[in-house]
């Protein structure tokens, strides 16, 4: 199978990124960050979440973020954990929501406070109501290539969950290697198995750089026909095991790779770099992203000889 | 073409890595570092260089390093820039040497102080003398996917150089993306073209993480039949454009990926991590490597929900 001519990047920095940052950004700064990402050409930007601010204070005021971006139109999904969150999202003008389940029982119990089956039960009316209200629904599955508590996760569980979410009405299912343990062949095998049950066009991949494998895994997934890739500007957030290059794959690394492969993304790398600079200045830290550093490094340094 | 069952990693940290570090390690520490790498299972460890200490003071005393490791046997190549360096290497007991040329004229002139043709002329008697003395000779080609001065480098230049080095007696030619600008399809195309002129088994790849692309490129090269990969423990050194994840690909990231793909390397990851810890403690800085951080991070941190 050949790699797609174009790839849609789902920018998750303003949600999956910022919710894992120690510094909490104001609504103004989050709106400005999202506007810069849209201006860079990202067609889908996850704008926030309606999880209780008690649990995720970084996402407080997502309703107001959506209202200020009302003119933008589609392409701003928000995460909703339940019906209450969904109703709040609808009231704020959301046109797309995302729901999340885990492929690992232990992870689901510890992080979502319910079993995998219960999470599906809980989401059924949420998805139904969202579809009735004319919203698009995206599904996340976490721990698809490993769980911090259970270790290996059977691919059959992922295939079953993905098919179920798709049948329930999720137009797209994002396969998340939440702890970043997967490697390219595992990623390809999983994508191939899931694509046996639902159209590969309905799949996205969501890789973390915990072990530096994200880009290689994405390249593997592309070779299986995947054409939607989740990424986070500057590598913001992600799994907070360790700081540095350990979170979500950096959007600019994905764009750089795809540019080099001649795959269209619609994203202008210099503008994306500016969005990364902007948000990190507000967070008060340097971006850990290699592409950011390389593109902003002084060009007068010369490499040494011999390899 | 399927990926090889086993891959030989050429560990370049003690040379290509340390020669680009600000801190200069003692001979004792360099020997101890190499011993730890060998103990981790690395079969080939580049032990140093015989470039003048005026240019590369970090490699001063490579002769003494080799003498202290005399019992090790083969598998310790050293870089030699000319006949003087070669004779010193032979006198110190070297059994393998490496020579280096650039695929870009401007890079060759600025960094090797001669044209590409002149560098080949200069190396011809070096390779000849090394072979006469019973040494194995490895060839490096730098700037194979881009040059900091010229930009694009024609693949025909790389193919021609690789064939020439192989014909001159280099048992292996390492294709180096010195400034790390390449992406997977470019890497694959180049490998395919070079492998049209010499056996793919005589090729190694040498990628840098300047733009975070190294592992994806390696995965691409493996799919073209490459089975020798250069890497540097902890991502030491490499191109000093920017600090952090910008140098050589980290050996532990390569081993992690290959382990996950079921490809044998003979390297024990925990022992390699110990070698990375050791050398960085001597250098007085933290390793930038994601795998190092993930494997040494406290395991009690928990990832957050929703992707």
C-alpha cells in the first residue's frame, strides 16, 4: 500500500497538551494559541475539554474559548466525559466532540473510574445525543499498545473497541499509544487488524515520544493507509512520566517529515513554529522539540567532520 | 523486502559523540565507557580518532585508549584522516580504521579543506596501506541527504562515492545525514539507488536527530534491506547546531525500536542505559535521550486520561 497524498493533522496541543502542563494559561492566551494554529493551516484543532475543572483546571473556561472562536466554523473538537459535559459543549456552540475509552481494564478503572464496559455504557447516550444535535463525534482509545499497569494489551481488545465506537457513530477513531511504548511493526500490525473491521479512512493514530518512537510509528501507520495523525504543537503535554521529549509527538516533527515525503498537510511550518514559540513563552519554558530548536538555532554553527 | 532478522549497531559515541562534547574526558573514562558499551553487547564500538589534537582535543590519547583495550580484539574502529594517522593507528594496534569523505563539494572544502576528488586522492594510499597491513577499512560519506552550504545534494554523487569507496576496499560504507535534514522516503530512495551499485550488506546508515527524523529514517532504511546502523549512546555529540535531541540518534532508541520489532541486536538495554549514565555523569550533564529518561523515570507517575 502506498502512502496517502495528503494527511490531515489533528492538533491536540490546546487540549491534550495544555492539560498536562503545570502552568495554566488564560482564556485569552488559549484562544490566541488556537488562532495561530488555525492560521498555520491546521484544519482540526482540539480546543479544550468539558471535564470538571476540579480534575483538569487547565481546561477551565473551554466554553468561553469556544464562544470567542465562534466565527471559525468547524474543526474545533472538544473532549466531553459525560452528558453534562456534552450539554455544556453544545451550549457553547461546539460542532464536534471527542469521547475517550481505554483498551486496558486497569487503566480504565484507575483513570476513568469505571470498567471498559461501563465506559462504553456511559458513552452510548452521550454519542447518541451528540449525533441527534448534529455534532460530529470522534473516539479516542488509549493504551492501544501497552498499559502502565497491565503491560501488554491484546490487539483484539482494541479492534473490538474501535469497531464498537465506529458502529456507535464515531466518524473517526484515534488509536492512542498513551505511554509511548509501541514500535513500528506493532503499530502497523495493530492498524492492519483494526482496518480489517472498519475503514482505514476512519482511523487516526496518536503516538507519544516517551521512547522516541512516535515518528517511526507514524511512518509505519502511513504505510498501512492511515491518513489522519494526532500531534501536539511543540510536543506539549502528553504523558507526564518525564519532562522533555516524552509527551505527544510534536506537530512540527510530523509536518517536517510529511513535507519531506511530499505528502500535503496544508500546514505552513514557519507559522506553526511561531505558534509553538508563542505558547511556550506564555508557559514560561523552552520547547523541547527538535524541529523547533533546529529551525530557530543560529545558522552560523558548522558541523564537524567525519560523520 | 522484509526487515533483517538481526542488525549490527555501530556505536559511535566514544568518537563521533565525545568529539562534539564541550567537556573532555580522560583516557581512563573513555576506556571505561567503551568497556561498558562492549559489556552491553555492542560488537562494534568506534574507539576514537587520529585526527590532530589541535583540531579535536577530545580524542587526544586514542593510541593509549586502543592499547588499554588491546585484549578486546576486533570491533574497535578508529577514524584516520591521512597516512600519518593511519601509521599511528597501526602502531597502537588498531585492526580497523574509518575514512571520511563528503558528498558535498562545499562541505568538503570547508570541513576537510580539500575538494571531494582531492579527498579521494588523499585517501587512496591510506586505504591501500591499511589493507596491506591487514586492517579492515570503513568509509563514511557525510551530507548524503543535504549540505548546510549547498542545500540539496544529488543522490548520484552519493552513489558514485559509495561505489568508489567500496571498490577501493572499504568493506562497509556508512551513509551519513550529517545535518539530519532527511525524511524516510528520501532515505529509502537513496539507499535503493546506492544498493543498485554495491551490495546492500555493505551499507550502513548514520542518521542525526536534528529534526527528530532519525528513527523513522532508520525504519525506512531497514525496509530497503539495510542491516547496519550507526548510533551514539545517549545521543552523544553529533552536529552541534543545537543542544538537546539534535545530535546522533541515541543507540538506546535504536535498540528499543529493534527489540520491539523482534530484530536481534545482541545489546542489553539496561546495560546500555548504565553506560549512558556513566558517561553523562563524567560529562557533567543529563542525557537528552527519551529512552534514557523513560527508563530511569520514577514508575509511580500516572498518565492522564483522554489520549
